[in-house]
C-alpha cells in the first residue's frame, strides 16, 4: 500500500485534476497540454477521457432505435460507463500515486442529467463513489461560441448532444443551442456550489494554459516526481 | 409528485394514481417464488384480473450486457450494481408503469430488494443502494417468502443439479467451497433482507411449507387489495414511509 502524500481532498496518494465544460469549450486541448507539461516536468501522469464507451454507445443506439431510453435509463447508462472507467482506469493510478488528468468527470453527469430533468440529489448519490478532485476546472464559454467552433471544424452535432430526445425544437441547431444552454446554466450554478475553478475559455490557448499551470503548481508543492511518465488512457 | 416512488421523481412518468396493483414476491433462490408467482397469476386471472408478470433481468436494453459481464466476470461491483439498476429502470418505465396505467396487476418475481441486497453484500453501502433505487414505484404489497437455508440448499440442488455459481455468491470469494459459500452468502443476504423488512413493509410468509400452503397464505394477503376480505383479519399494507437518511446502516 502506498500511503505517502495523501491528498487533502480524497486521501489517495495520487492527485486528481478534472477538466469540465461544454463540448467545444477547449477543455480537451488544455487537458492534453497540461498532461504533457506535467510529464515533461517529471511527474507520473495518467490522462483519461470520458467519452461514450462501446458498452454504452451500442446500448444507447439500440435503445434509441426501439425508443426505449428515458432520462432515467439514459442517466443510468452513463453512470455505468463512468463507474466502469472509474473502477478500471481512474482509481488504480490514483492509488498508485499518479496525477490523474480527467477530461470530464462526474460533473458532466450532474449537468447533463439535470438538463434532462433527473432529480439532482439522486444523480449526486449515484456518483458518490467518485472522490472529490484536487482541482476541477470549468471552462466557461457561451454556447454560440461552441457551436461556431463545431461548425468551423466540421464536426457533426449528435442527436443526444443536441437534446433532440427532449423535443425542444425540430431544428438540430436550435435544439443544440437550447439544450446546451440548459447545461451551461447548470455548469454556471454548480461551479459555485462545488467550488470549481472557473476559466474564461473565450481566450486564446496560450494564456489559458499559463493560467492552469499557475493554478496547479501550489497543489503539487512537495509532491514527489518519479520517472516521468505520460499515459493516455 | 414523488408519492408513488421511494422518493425520487421520475421525469416523464405520470404522477397520478395508477389504476393497476403492483404485487411483489420476494425471497431467496429456492424459496418457492416462481411457483408462487405462477399460482398467484393463475388465481388472479380466474378472478378476472389482467396480470403482467415480470422478473429481474428481462429487459431488452441491457440484458445482453449483463449476460456478457457475468460470463467474463470483468465488471467492478459498482458498475455491475448500476447495470442492474439500468435494467430495472428500463423494465419499470417500459413495462411496469404502462401495465399499471392500463389497469393491469403487475406481479413481480423479485424487485429492487433483491438487487439492493446483492449490491450491498458486494460492497455498496445501504444508503447508496436505497437512494439508487429511490425511483422505484412502491408496491401495493411485498410478500417475502422466508425459508430456512437448509431448505433453500435442497431446492437449489434439486433445481440446478448442483449449486449455482451466482446464487452461492462464489464471485465474493467467501470460500472456495460451494457448499460453504452458499451458506455464507445466503446468510449475508438474509441480514440485508432483515432491515428491509421493516423499512419496506414486507409481509413475511413461511416458505418452509408446501406450495399449496404457501399459496393459501399469500392469497389472504392479496385478496384485500381487491376489496375482498376472505377470512380473519388481514392487514392492508399501511402507508409506506419514505426511507429517511437518518435510518442509515
């Protein structure tokens, strides 16, 4: 058992850095850059993304085809996915003393499920197995900016990401803006209640990255370096 | 309104009074549940009630994933517990609630209680399990078939020809010995069902007896739900109290 340097937030010897925000907020770019820098500085880093796994996406596809998915089962499917990733890929490196950089964490579920009408207290309880991060960045950006970025990079808007299942609008773009607007509102709210670190993500990449580095330095004071290692999970 | 569920509102589900009755038969493997469900269904239909029977792991959404996970034993305890919850949620919303809305009686061969007990003996906290299933509809009646471990053992051997891997809790590594593991596992489950008895208003029925005798007892509990008091004093299930956070383990 590694018992050195327990985190004041969760007690594990590793550190947990979380990146949250709307799709297109720039959080993945920033997470990748921060991970690279940490590894180059000499830390053991484990970077992981929460995107739909095969388990969940195949089920969601099937559920969608048969019209079976409801906000509750949709929420549970994502919880399964997160729990699987957590038990498999987040907890072991955290216990082994790595810096775990998570591109999306339980907050993603809190905001998305709330936007779908699930009981927030219920969602929080389900995810209560997930430890509190050492720092959680929220990349705040207006919805229309993320839409422009998506269109500019020719990314397709997916059905659920646009909240089309909720019947907010017949039009994909319109539905996207409304649904993501709900999510943003929820992010803005929990960023305060959960003491997230809010990052103005309308700026260029470099000043944001510099800000992140200055924010994590104090957290890592006295944190041991190992043989530098970057693992992208 | 949260009055039909155990505390969590279900988005997009009708909140008013549903016409149908929800009857749950719970009990360990080998307690005689399936036999009783069949007898009860038969009787209710003869009495003129439309009956939809349902059990665990019968939904189309994730049952394949559950089977796959069980074969590979690759999922962690939390993940597996959530997989079962998703499966239950799917059945609740796509089968149980529509049937209740249509005025049918839903006869459930096991319900959230078994799922909760299984999750808890595998490491989930009672509080977590209780909140996870907070979206479940409150049954009109929960019958718990209580049978001695020795009886369960003999029925289990009779049914499978040997002891079942999962019903013996072999995944918990309590013992390498099936026989011993079976008793240890059933004992742990029984401990969980015990606290649920009060909290979820179980009606205990002695399952050590022959199926016809068990059925007579169950009928006495079921009949009042339809306004017919057969004989003696049969208590209608009182208003269930929502599980408070203070009643934690």
